[in-house]
C-alpha cells in the first residue's frame, strides 16, 4: 500500500514538474515504468498524457492518489 502511494506521488511529480531524476528513480523502483513511460504510451498512458489530462483540474493530486489506492 505504501509503495502504491509513493508511486502515485512519483507519477504526480513527473506529470506536474516534468521529468526529474529523483522522481524517475522512484517510478522505476515502484514498478511504474513497466506500464508507463515519460513520453510514449506503453500498456498505460505516458506520464505526459496523464499530466495533460489532469493539468487544469483542481485536486488532481488527490484524484491520482485515490485511483492508485483503488488499484486502477
């Protein structure tokens, strides 16, 4: 559960702040990069696509974390 929250925060960090090496390391350690890439679609959407989707939405950080906690 803790790793899912950290993965969610890493995804939000990558989506909002752009690719940062510390966040990329956390995403790799959490297994996010198995399905997601920074710019390209894999099994899941890219972090840039996620960023574009949630960029202008208020409370997007909480929404992403809630989805990750629910396993979606």
